[in-house]
């Protein structure tokens, strides 16, 4: 006779306290110390992000994404966890580097620059602008800077113009097969949410959240397929080709928690249901029944995926799933979400976390073995992991205090 497994930690007060202690301690005693002060460039300002397992710098080029994201993360910690002066000072130097070294003459931002800030790469899409916007908004909240608040709004509108004005962004494909993506709509929502938090309620923010949530619901969410598409035709058509069929479960799960966060803010039952559907369907698509963890890519019809890393396990989808399942449980009280939170939490900390040197590995093979010992790169920085630890810490703090 078998006995039932222990109840998920989220379902009891002692368990929630244990989770709070783990997320809070991991953030302040593991993740932050891995990155700081080593990532702050004392000579040119800004942040390094390319580190090996032990924290040795392996490349001095700077990710512009990372500059905005790391500034925002430091400022959010300063504002909500503890007003440590070094966090504020590092963020200030990061913002200075961002504004002085990371913009092209046309007002758009680079993707990659040298240590000194000389441009190396500029991509067709605009996401750097959204990360700079949330960093400046957080700075405005803390310092009262009206200039930073205005600049945050400008960059948000620049991001929207580039991503949503027809013909503004150079197309990735020819006009033969036009597609639109989930990503710009997700980032518009979360950027508007962060600006609302720091700059106050504004009709502009609400309108964009409403628009993008509705487009996700009507164009990308496919109840008949129990799926959330990554790319669709302009009218929401599922395109039966490699790029049209490819799903990114972790990305859709991240979008699910953005919507759940909005549902909590508004007390909106319909948004709650939409976020839970997205989480449920993409968990079914993404969770690996053989080895555990979340697949990187899947095909909506179960056909082979062309990307060779399709069955690898990346760090960030697991960070997003931890947030999404915690938030879904808080919003609904459904036991399945507490169980999934425990499942993805336990698998992630067993495989990604590095107790010896700190932080998380970024890239695992399907079976959970480390594929690369990189702890940071142009893509992986002080963002997804600390944001997860911080968000969960904040969510659990109100229940444990």
C-alpha cells in the first residue's frame, strides 16, 4: 500500500515560510553576491554579464538588454527589499552608461557594445528600449526625477511604434508569408505594468495592456488546439510550416503570468481564466514526461522541430514557470498549481542551481546534465533568476509576515 506524497509547500503556512526563506535567502545570499560587485565595470560603467561557473569573466562585450534589465533589478531591490546605497550607485552608473553609450544616432538602441561602449550589433527588433524604459521609470520613482519619467515614457512609445506601426520594422520574411509574434505583445504588457507601478495609473498604459491582452486571446490562444502559438498570420492563422508550428512553452507560460498579474491588479476573473488556460495548455505541451523540466521548443501538431536545441532545458522558462504556478495557485487555490509549483521548483533547484559557486547554470541537456558551464552571457544576466526570486519573495511575504 502506497501513501500519498507530502502536500506541496504552498498549501501550508510552514511550507510557505520555508519557500519565502529559500527565495529570499537565494536572492540575497546567492544570486546577488554572484553578480555584485564583480559585474559592475569600475572603469567605463555599465555591467558585464559573461561569466563562467566560478564567476570568471569570459567576454567584456556588454549586452544592452542586460544594462536595462540589471539596472531595473537593482532599483526594484532597493525600492522593495532594502535601500542599500551600493545598489543605487551601481544602477546610477548603469543608467549613465546606457544613456551615453547604447543609443544610435537615430534614437534606437544597440544590442551589443564593447566594454567602452562602441557599437557592435544592432538588431531589427526593439526590445532594448523596453528594458531601458522600465529602468528609467524605477529610477524616477526612487529619485523623483521628472526627466527620467519623461524619458521612460518616450522609450515605451518608441518601442510601441517600432513593434506595432505597420511597415516600421523591417520584415523578417517576405510578403509571401507575413507573420506576427507573441513576444511584442507580452513585452508591451509587462512594460506598461512596470511603468504603471512607478509612474502611476495612466490611460496609455491601460489601453496597451487591454489591446495586447485581447490580441493574445483572439490571435494566439487556440482552445481547439489547447495551445498558445508563438507566431501566427496577421489574422491569427496557424501557418503549417516550421516557423508557424513552432511553440515555445516557457515563453507562453511567462505571458500567462503577466496576464495573471494583471488579473490580480484588476480583480478580473476573465483574465484569470485566460492566464490559467495558457499555463495549463503550455504545461501539457512543455513538461518532459521522461526526464522532467520544460522543453524549449515543441511543434503544435507533434511534428519534428527544426531547431536542434528543441529538447534542451534553458534556465529562464523554469524561472517563469515557478512564478506562474505560484501566482495561479494564489489566484485560484487549485491544488494542481501548488503541485506544479513544487514539481518545477524541485526539478530546477536540483539541476540548474550550483551550490558550490552560486547562481544557476543556463543550459542543460534534455536529461538535466549541464551542457555549458556559462552562468552569464549576452542573453543570461542578472534578471530572470533574481526576478523570479524577488517576485516569489514578495508574493509570499504578505502571507508570512
